[in-house]
C-alpha cells in the first residue's frame, strides 16, 4: 500500500472519536482486511482495508446518543433507550478490478476498475433480543480514491502482475450511502450457546441502494453480547465480533440491488458499467474468537449475483472474497 495513504489511514483512524473516559464506556478498535486471494482468486473485488473504532455505552439515556452523521435516520430508530448502544467510526479503501489486470483496455463486458475511499459512522441500539443500526458512509471514487497507486505498489511488493487498466477506471465523484438495519433473536437455547437471528437491511445512496432480509445461525459462547455485530456482516467495513467467548456462524440473505457504483459506474457522469441481475442470494460463514485483549474473526462471503448468460463469471469475481478482522480494547 502507498506509504502516504497507509499513514493517512492510521492517523485518521487514531483521530476518530472514541468518546469520553467514563466507567460505563468501553472502547474498541479494529482492523479489517478483505481480499479475494483468501478464496484463491485475484480479480474482481481485489482488496479492502478499513480501520474502525467502537464506543460501547452500557448506560444509554432515553435521548439517543448518536453522532450528527446519522441524524437523518434517527426518526426510524426505536424511541426508547436500549440496554446499551454503540457508536462506530471507520475509514478505509477498497478496490475492484476486471478479471485480467494485464490488459490495458479491458472489454466493456468486464467489471470496471474502481476504488472507494470512505468514512462511515454507525449507531447501534441494543436490547436483549433485538438491535437496530443506522449508518452513513461518505467518500470519493475515481482517481482521487488512489486505487491505482495502491494496487501498483502492493503488487510490486508481492511480485504480482502489475495492473495495466487503471486509466479506464470510473471518474472522480463524491458518493454516499445511508443504511438502516434490524436484527432480532428469534430462537436461543437456555444456556445461550445456540441462536438464530433474523436480519433485515435497507440502503439508499450513490454507493449502493438495496433491500435484503436474511438469517444467521450461530453456535458458541456468550452469544447474547455479540449478536448485534452480525449487522456489520453485510458491509466490507467490519465482521461479526466475539465478546468474551467464541462462535462459528453461517448466514444467508436474499435481496434486490437497485444500484451499485462498482457495477453501474458514475451516477452523474458517463463511465464504464456492466449489466447484472439485480436480485441476489448472499452467503457468509466464518468464526470469531475472543481472548481477553484480542478478538479475531475470519469469514468467507459470496454475494452470488448472477449476470446475463454471456458473462456468467464476472460478478462472481466481484462478490467472492475472504475477510479477516482483528479487534482489541483501548
């Protein structure tokens, strides 16, 4: 990764707000790395790096203690205070490339080159059996997102093929996405070592607009404390986190994607784009393990979008990737 960008990522992340030092506040930081190499591929969704802070408030007030970034979504949140609440802040970048990066002018049927450099803020309100999340993601795409220099440097270090087609990437544009989600524990065993969750999410923006519903099955320890983190599994910013224990999980969701900037290209300017089927089935599976001062999560994700018959594999390359997160308390 470009040293200046990497330094910027960590400097901004460490400057992200983590809240006042109070007895009822617990603070965590996490690093999430996504890469298609984790699943034996090196095209499509190529790489992502996000650094996040989590501020957990175990005594939330009746007044929602969200940051101003998600204020436009607060009307849809529950009106009473939950058992505890979480504010999360993330900053990072992810890249998308066509199937053969050695070609300087890829086919118009291939996934366009694109990069997103973005900041996000999420607010989560949690009770024993349900959790609600509101998120705003704000960023830039195009050359300003530094995808070309980052991938060239990383591939140079690793001795991989040098990407040739970044001059065909989508254009500079400021982008955003609002996301609203809900998770409910519809089944749990008496000793809390097995549960089933029903999750639903709706997003609206130029990054992506979609609606989806799905289920999570988990087995492990202390599941009641970690179930809200499954709401983060539909993003590339974070993963489900274990808290004081461990769990294995698998989830499936169905949905409809109205737009996705990595597929449709620029919203307000002409750029490369690709046709795709808007209905999808998504699958994820993985494990999370927490020690006293470190939590690790690994997951495999396959969004399984289906393209027209003449390009059957393009979106499989975009949507199949592995992801790993490291989280620790501050």
